[in-house]
C-alpha cells in the first residue's frame, strides 16, 4: 500500500467511526448540554438505569433477540444441511430463494410484507410478531455461516462413523454437530446482534407493550438528544461490538483449524 491508499483508508475509517467515538465520549459528559463538555462523569449511566420506560424497552429487545436468534439458529442450521448435504432436489432454487431472500431484500419491504401478513391472518402485533419477523430476517445469515463450515468438513469422518454402524442421527449428533458448533455459535451471535440492532422491521411489526430499545431511542432522539441517550447508545454499541467480534473470532478460528 502506498501513502495515498493508506491516507484514503484512514480518512474513510475516520469518516465512518469518528461520529461513534464522539457519541461514546459525550456519554461521559457531566453537562446536560450535548454540545458543551462539562467534565467527565458517569451520571447519565445512573440516570439510564433509573429510566423505567427505557429499561423496559431494553428488556423487550433482549427477549426478542434471544428467542429470534434461537429460532434462526435452528432453522438456518437445518437449511444449510439441506443445501449442502442433499444435492439437487425438486424445488431447490425456490428453497434457496426463501432462505437467502430476506438478506438482500430492503428491510422496509420485509417489514411491510410481514405486517400485511399478520393483519391478514388476524395476529395481534407484539413480542410474538417481533420474534417471527426477526427470525425470518436472521435465518439466512445463520445459514450462510453454517454452510461455509459444512463445505470445509471432511465427510470421511461421517462416512467412517456410518460404516461402524452409527445411524444418521447419531452421526449428526456425535460427529457433524460438534464440528459445526463454532459456526453454529457464530451464526447465533450474529443473529442476536442483527435482532438487537433492528429498527426498521420492528417499527412495522411491533405493537403496544413491545417497543424495542432502538425504537425507543429513535423516538426520543426526534424530541432532542440528551446525554442519557448517548449512554444508552454507547452500551448498545458495546454489546453489539462484543458479539460481532466474538462471532468473527469463532468463524476465523474454525476456518484456520
């Protein structure tokens, strides 16, 4: 890399991440004015913990993310197994499109279509609809991670276990699943992060009593930014970053193995 490309890279990264660093810094601002530095303080984190509506929204987001990531992990792992282990079958193209379609579709379209479906079948919007919507959106991401690992597996281990008398289920539980475990965990962490961070889809399918943390923060920002919102955003950024880095580390570690 030349100095020109390095400079361009640093400018690009700075443009992307400088606002986030400023937000984190001002979450420790003692002043109530977000544009005036009044000294270092953690008072706004204490105020955040005392904000009942905001903490309720965080609890809803955590519940939805856990349930949606669990469902997406199960469905995504099964989808990857079907696509990578069963070769060509009738309807494969349609099945592939159903699994990976939500990854490339605009979130507005996903949210609107799910909203119309829930209204059409008479399902009240709430935590259940949020979980279904987020699981639908995240399944494809889990399938991509697990499928990538499946392509690198030595099928000779599975075939040897089968030759020794192990049935398909026992081969899967004792050979395939342990080898897939890091990829499955990485996919689950990625799904959890995507669900926790979602705003657009949740805005369509949420209902009374099911406001998520990103929705709550967005609603408060429209009325004005205060350091408490900076503190909540900092904690959300930190949590998402931890899960993304952990998922990336697990994927890279398994790829090198």
